[in-house]
C-alpha cells in the first residue's frame, strides 16, 4: 500500500495583460563562482518561443506562456559525458520587474510548465517573470524517464495485488522486479543515476543564473518543498525569497511518511463523510460513523468483478481506491467523488475511473504521461530502499490501521517489498544539511492536508528556521490555487517586499 505525493492542483487560469512594457531580456548572472567545466551551462542565453509541442495535445498550456529548453549536464561531476534538456515556461512580469520567480507544483514526476498560469494571476505577476519547469526526466524535459508502455500501465492498474499468501507476495515482488528491469532496459544508467533531487537542485541554480537573477525567488508545493529546502542547504547565499507550501521535512523516514500520509487521507475521508452525511441521498449514508463500512461494501465487490464503464475498460478495485484518493486532495473534487460512489452503488464506475485516470496521467486517447515512471525513479534515487521484510510486514499492519477506508481486510502480517528494493542503480543518499544563518523563508502548512500533513510543515519550518503560516482547511496545499486571501496576501507581501509574516500566523 503506497500513497504517491502528487502535485498541487494547477488549473489553467487565463488573464489579460494590458498596457505593460516588455522589459529587455536579462543577461546570465555572473555574480557567483561557477565550478570548473560548467561555464557553458551557466552562460547560456535563453531563446523563448512558442510552447507548441511541449505538451500532449490534450494537455493545453496557457496561451500566455512562452517556452524554451536549456542544457544541463546529466552528471555534474563529469559534465562532458552527456547533457539533458530542461523544459521551461514563462509569463512575463506585467509591471516593474524584481526578477524571476521559479515555481514547482510537486510530484515528483509532475510537469510544472502550466504552474505559472496560476501564480502569475496575482500581484506576483506584476513584479516577477513567473517561470515553470519540468524537472529532469519529467514531461517535456529530455531524456524523459519511461519504463512502462501504455498497455503495460493499463494492465498494472487491473492487477489488484491483494493476495497476501506466500504465493501472492512472490508474484507481486516478481512484478516489481520486472518493472525495475524495464526501467533499466529503457533508460540509460547515467540518467537513472542522476534523476534525484540532488541533481534537480543543481539544475535549479543553472536556471537562476541563465534567467539573470543573482538570487533565487522560488515557490515549491508538496515535493517542490524538498527541491526548495535542498537548494537552501546547497546555496544559502543565493536565496532572496522562498515559499514552501505542503512541506516535506528533511531526512524523513520513508515508511513513517507513508503512515503519516495515510492518517491524513483517513482524516480527509472522515471529513468528506461528515459533509456527505448532511444530504439524505449520501451514498455512504447519513451516519458518518458507518461511512467506512459503507464505503468498503461498495468497493470490495470490485476485487472479484470490475464495475461497468461506458468505455468498456471497467472500474477495477485499484482504480476505485485511486479515484477516491484523488478526490480527497481537493474540495473541488468531493462532488465528483459523491457522484462516483453513487454510480458505484448502481454498478457503474465512470466517475471514479475518470478520477483515477487523472491521478495516473491517462489521456482520452489511451496514452499516459511519464509521471508515474518519473515518480518511481526519483523516489528510488532519493530514499533508501526498504528491504527488511519484518519492517515491511509491520508497516503494512500500521498502514491498514492508519487508513481503514483503504484496508481491503485481507492483511495477514505479510507484505511485498516495493519497486525500490529491486532498483537497478545505487545512489549516494547523503541528506543535505541546512547551514546556520540561512535567509528567512516561509513555510505554509494546512491543518487538514492529506498528502503532506500539517506536522510535516511544522517540522520543515523548524528544521530550516522558517516562518510558519498555518491554514485551517482540508486540502493539499493552499497558496495561489484556491483564492484564499488570508494566505495569498501574506505570501505575496513576503515575495514582493520581503515582509516576514508575524510569528504564529494562522487563518
């Protein structure tokens, strides 16, 4: 049982820019020393143009964006052995420009090219060129991490992996080995070796320099907070302003992080059930204390037989759980979850399948983004593999207790090792240390965030000496995406004027 951290919601928002003067392009910044051999990367001049071809035709980018790619070394220690290309997007400042503001929506594995469309639609857009990017291996950046074909992803979604007998565990682990082997066969070893956050942070510094900024302005959501905090550790003298929303604390134990996430998802499910129960036709009934049992009664039959869908694929048990998870990330999706569960009570699975497709990056033509493959590659690069079977078995029991709505009831003290236990590449996973006297940055944490629980944000703020903003809500991240003025106004004042929020700020 594994929960993937996905990006903060980034709906495309269009807005008009009128009466502004376009500033000349900045020259690459030369105020910081450049390691020998990296001069050509730090001195690149950007060639901004159309974003056509940067995303699949179904994933339209905002018409306000312009795009480019920059070269970075695959291996920074051996820059002459090959390059990767990082796809970047931009919406220009509409007023007096302070500099560039680089934004990342999370993941890992999520494309960030559309993220500027949300952030620039605020006072920030007057003062900054808002810049998005696809991290190395992701989306329009090349080479992209690809392990599974579209057909293999569809097949994997139909494979339930609920058999915890010795034979079932052996089968699941063989599937994980096979997946890791496909990743090894379909990607160059040096690409897998250098897809982790440590190298993304170095790419981020190249981006800062070629954008012409002596110091970085950065907003990171969810996994993007790890990119930000690791950059702060590596380049503390190169940070002007940084906002980290939906914190991932440094040095977090990956198994404990999953358990804490699941506690958060259960809390979000309980909140949904209470709201749903206010309606007489709630598919989970009008007594929230029975919601988990009602939910399990709806989804458990899918283990034996998928529900019907209009496209003929059917809703599998796995997809029903995934679709529910997806809806719990955002209040805007709770209505679709209610509809999906109501459909399921009549043997239909269309709405839950649509939610699962969104989570998994499946398009209407049957193709997939590489989000899931990139997620696995980055996770296996960043976190130590868990190979202690006793710990895995114990953790599975803890996971089931943490999120009863996700427990199929078949736990027997046995669980399978996951992909990273069989990953073909080994890494140096030394956790970066935050030095003393780093610039004051801002961490935003939401009380009811299911994917990056509130305490994670508290721990991140403490670790890096940041100012903590607390938001009382039930959603994954908050800044810029939901129109919450009491958070956005404080964040904008910090980014534009470096006004540090008051201690203990909460709304």
